[in-house]
C-alpha cells in the first residue's frame, strides 16, 4: 500500500498549487518541505507575458496570466490587475519600450501608449513632459498570500498530508517512486513530483534524470535584490517602471522595489552594500517627491532557472514515475502549470503547449546557453 498517490517535494508556490489541484481531483497527496524559505518568498510577483521568448514560452505565460485573472475575481487581496505603467526617458529605454509595445500589440497583448497627462492622473509620480509612457494590462501578485490560502484549504482536506523534512533522494519503488528523508524513512507513492526550486537539480539527478540549473554566480541571472520600502502616502496601486527603478504595492502599505542594474552585487547570504539602499531611496524620492522613502529591508532572491532558461515540466525521462516542475516566472506559471500537470498525472494527455518543455531534453548532455542577467527595464 502506498502512503500517497502523489508525493510532492517542495511547498513553494509551484508545489503547493500542484498539491491543491491534485487534491481537488481526489488524489491522496503527501507534500514534503524542508521549511527553508524558497524563491517564492523573494519574488517581484509581476503577472505578465511581457518579454517572453520564444513564442511557445509566451503562450505558457499567457495561460498563466489567464489563470491569475480567474483567481483575481475571487481573491482580490492575492492579485491585482490594476496595470503597469512604464515610463522611458533615456534613449536606450525609449527604443526598447517601443520595440516591446509594437511586438506585444502584434501579439494582441494589452499594451498601449499613454499620454504623460493620463499617466500623471493615474499615479502621483513625477513624469518628465517628454517621457514616452506605455500602459500594459498586467498584474501584481502576493504569492505568499496565495500559498497561505491554498495551504489553509489543504490542511483540512481529505487525503492530504504535509511533512516538514528534507528529502535526500528519490528511488524507484515497488509501487512507483519513494522519497527518502534525512532519517532514512520513506514515503511511498505511485508518482513523485520534484517542485523543490533550487533544490531540484540534485533530487532529479538522484532519480536518474538531469535538470541542470543556472549556476549561482554573482552578477549572473541567478540573484536579484528586492527591497521593502516605506513611503508614507505613496498612493501607488499598480506597477510602475522607470529607467532606473521598478515599484509596486507590497505588504503593509510598503512598496516592493527592484532596480535591476543594481543587482550585480547581489549574492545569497551576503548583505547588500550600503550604496544599494541609498541609491534606491534617491531613485524613489525622485519619482515620488511627496514621500520620504526609507528602505526597511533588502532581500536577495535566488531565481529558479533551468540552464537553458526555459521551463521544465513533466516526467524526468520517458516512462519514469518521477516528474519535475522547475521554472523561472514560477509565480505567473504556477496556477496554470499545476492544473495541466495535475491533469496529466491523472492520466489526461499532455497539454500540447508543453511539447518543448520536457525536463528530459537535458538527458543528452548538450551544453545549454545560459540566459543573460536581467539588468534593464522590462527584463525579469
Ligand atoms: C528577484 C526575483 C524576482 C522574481 N520576479 C518574478 C516575477 O515578477 N514574476 C514571476 O512569475 N516570477 C518571478 N520570480 C521567480 C519566481 O519567484 C519563482 O519562479 C518561483 O517562486 C519558484 O517557486 P517554486 O515553488 O518552484 O520554488 P521555491 O519557492 O523555491 O520552493 C521550493 C521549496 O522546496 C523546498 N525544498 C528544496 N529542496 C528540498 C528538499 N530536498 N527536501 C524538501 N524540501 C525542499 C524549499 O524549502 C522550498 O520551500 C522572481 C524571482 C526572483 C528571485
């Protein structure tokens, strides 16, 4: 007898969303999480398909945005589609914004030009009169609120068990797959799914797969700062991006702030140099002169990115009972990916949109081209 139909490793937004979808389909689910805060706890939460290449990846993100729109109708405190204003002053930013708006309009995406006057009516920001301003139909989510909501529901659901433990490896078992925990105890399941964020590479390898992640190097795509900033009376209800800073509403009336060009020094475990907080405060003060911005905390997020930059979702090799869902833009993608992978785990055919996102693509050992670090407005 198995302990569960599906054993999931990882209780970030991806693993929790998958557990929820499987329990809704009547599956017995065991979710094991180490209790260490993962990437979901340090995410900008921008709900978009803004600069997602190639087109197959854009389609995944569009499906993710649609799933979040359905959540917004029922849970307005978890996600808002108040929109995104992007304000370009310098020449390089104007060029990139123009390219992005034109491409997105061709794709039928909600992207339009705005007058400076309309933008000033929408947000109390200083906007130079000759700025180029675009408005995008995009949202911002509070991923930890969504994880907490789903976890509350799961806690009282039949057939769900949550364990706080570290999984050291995954082995084939008599019934399908077995998670081996630190104390060598085992969880036996028909299928196991690795949703362990940056812990996924080792677990997939232990089960005979290959899912290399972007190396955690300073000044690479791996690390980024996120700042919690108090700015009393800021009045910001949506995402605003300028040449030098991105802001959005955060928790407790704070602003959640990033400045991608400052991320070169970001490193997990190392404090941000003092110049980062000073630069952020100066940049926000220039945009919101009616506030007195103060950086309350700077966190370093470690992006979960497969080595070729693309989502990996599915069986780790043909016929395996071990699966993985490992992806950047995991906040955008979690609700939709969880739903289609839950269907597949329950026997439905694979969603055609996932055709080129098989984890098994890494098995032939081809070197992947690492994604470039996001350093300019519109990157992420
Ligand atoms: C600075 C920054 C900005 C970002 N901005 C955006 C954005 O605007 N929009 C967007 O969509 N995405 C964004 N992302 C990416 C997004 O946050 C991630 O893709 C997503 O949070 C990944 O979620 P996850 O559940 O896969 O991983 P995680 O949240 O890392 O969860 C993995 C869990 O697995 C557990 N775990 C790991 N190993 C083990 C083990 N061996 N045993 C047991 N448990 C284990 C960990 O403790 C953790 O709880 C951003 C990321 C960063 C860093």
